[in-house]
């Protein structure tokens, strides 16, 4: 069963949907005005649910990836954020998935798969945390697992220069950092003949290769080599 036909897309009340659309439009205008943000796509994005698997440079990344769609994509957020009534309400409107970082467990996995089966795309950062070096770190196979169990494709995403707009350790973002870019690759599906765990590994290897290719194209071989040397040292 394909993700495009498995469920009706984005069920819910009209008011939250309107708030999502307004929020996405505001994000687009802000990103283009402050950072001259550009979006590049290898082709049309899936019209139904899918997993967006992105590299993770900055707190900006969920917003930058989310602004590229007509509908909100769900993403993981630490469960403590729901203690704030305002933030919790916003996260619920934007289909947030609470995660306990100490004991992520099955609840987080079931939350993501539930969103996908309801027709809601899910954004996941397979590196697990923000990079400290600017390079793509080894990816985990969580996105591939979620996509396989929900029967949806994975779309690779590469975010460029968001760490300069909002660096680690900085409370507030910088303004006027030009050249922020979001790149979308072609949807990936594993060969049906492979066993389940081999399907996950196959997809994860292709995600890793695609992200590293974008890194080389945008940073150049010298800069990429320098970043990797710094990471390994």
C-alpha cells in the first residue's frame, strides 16, 4: 500500500489548518527576506505522506524545511516543551511528536508511524543531534524504519548554512546571513525483495551518500576535507 493512497491527507479542524498555512507563509517571507533562503528540488515532492530525512545543523532546520511545503510536517520535540501551555499548543497545531530523550522507547516510534498513516508527513534528523563540525555525521536507520512500517517513501533533504544563521550556544539567531539553502532529493524506496532490516540499511546508505554529495558540492573538497579533519581530530 503506497503512502499516497493509504490515508486521507491531513484530517483535522479548519482553524488549526488555517494557522498552519499562515505560519508557513510567514516563515517563507521571513527566511527569504532575512537570509535570502533558496529552495531546490530534484523533482516534484510526494503529494501524500512521506518521511523527510534531513541533516541537522541548527534549531532553524525544522522551520526551514517546514516552510517548503503547503502543509505542515510533523517532527520530534522533547516532551518537556509541552509543559509550557503556549508552546505545547503550537506544537500540537504543527503535529509535534513528544520524545523522551532519556527513554525514547516505542511511544516515539508509534507517534511517527501514526502521523504517517494519518496522511501527515514526518521530518526526522537521522544524525540524532546537531552537528558540531558542519559535516554530515553517520546516520541512524530510524527514518528508514518508520517509512518501511508506514509504507511511504523517504525524501532526502540537505540544509546549508543554517548553523551560521543560528549557531550552537547562541540564544538568539543572527540576522542577515545570506546563502541559506534547502535542497530536496528524489524520493527513495528500498527494493521490495530485501529482508526488512536490509531494506533499512539500503535506504540509510543512500541517504548518507546523497547528503555527503550535497556537502561536497556546496562546501567544495578543500573545505569538506578540513571539516572532516577537524571532526576526526
